[in-house]
């Protein structure tokens, strides 16, 4: 039943919107529907940018203005065909997004929202003060769009174009989100660390979604100019930018169809309020703004995920079709030989202010070795992981991986070389399935880009990525749970999922930070068996673990840390016999 609804909802809705102008619908509703389509195209960009990517922009109205003014100026002053102005508007939107994005997206926190406000204000000011753009009066007499000699006009004809484009954009964004670049984009919101550890350039994808959002807004502006026949600065002001954000939040942050629902609700309610409020209050004015402010607060409080969730909850997402049976394996890395030095850590040091978290630690890992890193809480084990994997810069010291100095390299470069890891505090995308989370691991072994994903040219490669993800889940004993949402898993399975994700990167060296924490005895035994199997296949492993039995039975060598310093290094037997280690562990519960 749900499957049927899911399958047919889009075609039925699309068909309905496309034939709507042919039905005896009053002109008023055609106009409303045109505006809803225009808003939805802008809001789609914000779904991707803000909802999925976690980047807030107040400046989308300015991008709409770029598209609209380009269309109006080129059509009225230069007599250029609208189909050419569309490309010019898109080129300008891309250029503006690249500029604003490149300047601000490397910085974290509030820079982007602030930059988009500045960009919105500046552009609006420019529009209102440029002679050639007609200042506050704007540009009048924008011609309608001709399509093979057919005048689309500003009503029913244009409706077909508006909705054809809006639906295509929705389809493209939907497809993008379900792809290799889509998984990278969905990884942005939960901090850069995990994504970068999977080899993803988070900056690249932030810029990508900012450009896509700018292009969508520019497209909406192009349609807007031809729908209104005039452009002036007002509809592209910062308050309109806030309204677009409001639409996206109201409809459902991160929900493609929320963009349409939000647009429809805002357009229709706004229109009705403008009719009814003055009658109720007795004076005219922009009272609807106040009502929207109250609505926004109510939505944020009672439906923080937006209105679309009420619909999405009724029709849960279907299981992904298992279409990857027999897909070719992804390319694999050549593993280092047994006994070859894989990792050489040489006096690495990390100081946090006055605290020396890692104090000149040195050790080696050889091919197919399992090395344990143990020590009480706060000993500096996780920090050592972060230094090796480039999450944190070392204060001093060297790390050689297969003969190459890697200290100072970015985390994603180190991942590319074949080091993968898990995190002590699980880092995942809770709203994606276990399978998709693991597929994120194969990012560096696949290539499909944003455009290919939108055009669905990536399916063969996707099948290979999912086959690999399933294989790794099977290996770790989690195949049964592959269709579950990662956020619904218990902590133990979440850790196992992270191991499967790390394995999907096809590493030569695997760093596991407390993988057995939260696992039951049986699960620990199963995990130990998996790690032995990996070792037999030539994988080198560095393991942080508190469970002594687990570590003793599994490792070739053990490094014991305490207060950032190396207490002892040796075989499990040597470590167990060491009085220093006993002393360090005395008084702790291990
Ligand atoms: P372990 O993993 O062995 O339990 P950690 O490496 O997490 O230990 O921490 C080692 C020490 O460094 C602790 O005292 C911890 O508080 C400190 N520390 C870890 N990360 C940071 C950080 N980002 N800023 C400041 N201090 C930190
Ligand atoms: Mg730790």
C-alpha cells in the first residue's frame, strides 16, 4: 500500500499540475499556482542548503533578483531572447554564489548567514540605485516567453513551464540526495570530521549546494520576470529572503516536497490574510507579517521538522530495492606485506594550552599486526588517533605511513592513502539507513559527481557501492539491520556500523577507538573473530579498548599510555606482567 502510494505520488502530482491549466480552474488559482511554483523552486535550494546541508542563507531573494534583472534587462534593453537570458542569469547566479561561497564557506559558524545578509542587502541596494536598472521603478515591459511560436503569456501557458521546471528541479534534487554526492552532502550537517575522514572535501560540497541553491533561485527569478512583466527591487529584498527561509522551514527542513507544501501554505495563507486581516482589524497594513511571525514560532515549537513530516510519517519510506545482486566489486587497494612497517609514529606530541595530552609518543605498526593502545580515561588515546588521522594537527613529531610523511596532511588526504578509522563517540548520519551510512565509506572508491547523480547516470556505480556496503555489513554480522535508520540502532550496533563503514573505504590500516564498548559478550567474541579474519587478510589494526580480555587475546603488541606518556610497549604477556601497568590500572575499575 505504502509502496504504491510512494510510487505513484510523484507521477500523479506531476500530471495534475501540468494539466491544471487545461481544467476549468479560475484564473486566480492559476496565478496562485504559478507563484507557488516559483517559491518552491527557491525553497528547494534552501531544502538542500539549509535543511540537508545545515547552511543558512538569508540571501536567496538576491539570487532571484539576479535571475529576474538579467532577464528583464537583456530582454528590454538588448532585445535578447528569454532562452538566452536564462543562461546569462544562471551564469551570473553561479558566479555570485562561487564568490560569496568561496569567501565564507571555509569559515565555520555564522559567517555564511551574515555574508548572505550582506550580499542580500548590497545587491538590493545596487538594484535600487543603478540608473541602468531603473532604480526603484525597475524595468517595465518584459516580454512574455515564446515557445516554438507559441506565446506562453503570464497565466495558463506559463503555468506549464513553471511547473515543468519546478518538477524537474524537485526530481533532480531528490535524485541527488540519493547518490554518492548526496550522501556527502547529507554528511555536512553533523560536522566535518567524519565526512573528511571518509575522504570527502566538505568545502567542495558546501560550495556545490550553495551554487545549486543560487541557480534554483536565479531560475525562479527568470520565471518571475516573465510572469510579472516588470521587475523592481522590492521582491528581492532581505525580508523576502527571510520569507523564503520561512517557507523552507515551515514545509519541512530537508524535505523536497516540504518546499512545495511550504510555498503553497505561505502563498495561500498570505493572500487570505491580506483580505481578511484589514476587515477584522479595521485598518490596512502589513499585519500578515506579524501573523507569520507567530506561526513561525509555533511551528518551531510544535513541528520543528516542518509540516511535511505529518505526511511523511503516514507513508514511511520504503526499503531500498535490493538491485545490486551480482554487481562487480569496487577496485581494491594493494595491501602492505606482512612484517612491512605500515605506520611509524615518532615522538608525536599534542598540547592543549598547558595540558600535554600526548607526550612524545612513539610506536610502530607492521603489516597484518594488531596493536592495542590501552590506558585509563584521559590518557591521550583518542587524541593519538586524531593526530595520526589528521583530525588534529600535532604540536610536534612525525608520522610515516608506508614510508610517506603524513603529519600535517588533511584528514581526507590521509584517508585517500588507506587509513580509516572509527570514532569513540559514534559519528554517523542518523536519518540515513545503515546501508547508506556504510556506503558513505566507499566514497573514495567511486566517482559519480553531482550532475551525473541528478541525471541518474550513476546507477551502475551505485549498485557496486551498495553491494560493497552489504558485504561489509554481512562480514560484521549486521546484514539483517541494513535497512534500519542508523539513528534507531543501539550503541553497540552503531559502533559495528562504523567499522563496516571504515572497511568500505578498503583501508590498509584500520584505527578502532573502543569498538567493543557497549557490545554484549557474544557480540564481542564475534567482533574479535572479524578482526582476526581481517588480520589474516593482511589488514593492520590499531585498537583502543578497555576490555582487557578482549585486548589480550587479540593483539600482537600493546602500547600502554598514561597521562599522555608511553608507560610501556610489549607483547600482551609482557604488559600483563608489568608492575607499572598494574599500578596504573589499580584504583580504576578495569
Ligand atoms: P583517552 O581517549 O585516552 O580517554 P583523550 O585523548 O580523549 O583520552 O584525552 C586526553 C586528554 O586531552 C584529556 O585530558 C582530555 O581532556 C584532553 N583533551 C582531549 N581533546 C581535547 C581538546 N580538543 N581540547 C582540550 N583538551 C582536550
Ligand atoms: Mg578516548
